[in-house]
């Protein structure tokens, strides 16, 4: 009987298209997961607008719709082994579409950067039949684009608010985080999320714990921009206090998280960088499932 096993060949174009579509759906879904999570201190959710007066859940949904094709394109670019300048131009075009969709409101600039690069890394690995494990994904980010990411200075308009704040307050910001292969995702938030899931507390609790872990450690330039070093300290101390009580493992966690939300709103604190990285964490956690 002849051997009917398929030969080891590169993925057919249709398979590549299917993977790009699946990765893009997961990226958009991860952003929606972040939006839908509650209580989420100071951040926009389906329940309220947090510390923001210029945006609400509808603004985020319009942004998500505008970004869906970007994630397809940047995953395809990753499969093709595109250099960083190509990925950067895709990201800049996606920012323009986001701003057009939201009337000039920045809903997802950080997510365009970090989730876009993760899609590119996933595409690169898929195109070479490599597993989509978190460790492999991080190796690819660093090996393929790490040097370029370390030299990246933002969009066409010069330094972003985040980069100016990072320089002023000597914090890393999104560029430094990405240049190091997203340590806050791979070393901090993802282990916390998976530990909570392993303890049987479910996906919502796991995402809350991961978010608070990010807020407790991250030098979030969104917070520094809105409230300076004093606001950043309040965010870190509030998150650390939540985790010191056991996070979602203690019975009163939801009340404490809601109190934290109200406190952040009163001080106009919005840890948007942590929110972007939470979406990235959700993407990495679920990526193996689309292979």
C-alpha cells in the first residue's frame, strides 16, 4: 500500500491565510477580553469609562473593528520574514486607522505595537513549522527584531508622550519593554495568570491577578503622563496591597478591587500600559490553540 503521509513542505498559501486570520481574530479577541474585564482600576470597561472623559467602550469597539486587518497583515509579514521597518510602517498605518475610527482618541497605540509584534513573531514561527510556545515566541522577538526594537523611536511625528515621560522619569516604557522581549508579559503576568488558573479560580480571576501583577511592577508611562511620580507610586502601592492579601484568593478581593477602581478614578489614574500588556498576555496564553 503506498505511503499516504503528506510530505514535509512549506505551508500552502491558503494555510498561511487561515493562520493569519486566526491570529488576527485572537489579537482582537484579546483586546476585547481586556475591555470586558471588570473591576479594572481606572480603565475603560463595558461598565464605565474609568478615569477617562474622552473615551468609552464604544470608542474601543470602533478601534477594534478598525485594527482587524492590521493584525492579518502583520502576521503575514512575519511569515514572510519582513524586517522591522516593514512592520513599523504597518503599525503607523494602523495608528492612522485607529485615530480615524475614534475621532482622534488614542485607544490602542501601545497594543498596536506589542500585539502587532507578537503577531509577527507568531507568523514567523508558523511559517517555519515551529511551535508557538511562549518561550519560542519570545526567542523569535529577540532574535529577529530585538536590535531594531532597541533602536526604535516611535512614529513619524517624533517622540510619543510615553517616550518623553519615560525619559523624564527614568522608566523604561513600551520601547524598552519590547526591546527586552516583553519580560512583564513572559516573566510576570503570564505565570501569574496560569497559576491562578491552576488553582481553579477561573479566567476572570486569572486576568485580574495578572493585571494587578503588572500594575505592581510596571513603570507605566500612561500613569506618569497623567499623574506624575506620585500617581505612579499610588498605582504600584495599591496593586501590591491587593496582591499581598492574596489577590483573588482572598474572599474580599472584588470589593478591594472596586475600592481601588474608585480611588484611581478620583485621582484620574489610568494604567493603560498594564492594560495593553494584559491583552498581550491573553494572546500569548491562548496562541497554542490556533496552531
